């Protein structure tokens, strides 16, 4: 997005995505965080696989396609390190929100 629409648009998109992640995190008693660059995370203790997938869908629904995001999910399993959970999330199928169509140009 930064290359096509500029850094200001990229910053606004990152902020909107962070708000969506934070909203879901707060509701679940979790914590939203920035993993790196444009990657955000949500840590929700005691959350199982089904709930994690529901969170991903909820984040996608809140964003409603703007900006387009890819949501990766994994829940912590006993004995796993944080690095292992992240690696599993990175290799998991993702929930992708497609960008909403652009409004028509003014007439």
C-alpha cells in the first residue's frame, strides 16, 4: 500500500487494523501487539483453536475489506515456545479480507 497509495495511507490502514485487533483483544481479555512492520498480533490466554479462528473472522468483519489484510491464526499448545506458535501461525491457512471496491469517480 505504501508504494501505491503513499505512506500516509499505509499508516492510516495500519492504525485501522490495529484498532480492529485491539477491539477484539479487549473483548477477550487479551493483548494486541505489533509483531513487526505491518504485522500485528493478538495474545489471548486460554483461547482454543475454534475461538482463535472466530477471532480472525471477527477482525476481518470489523475491517470490512478495508484495508485488505491476511489474518494468520494459531493457539498456544502446552509445551510450545512463543517462536513455535508464531511459526505455526505463519504456516497456517489464512483468512484474507479482499479490498472493498473503490467508489466510482465523481461525475
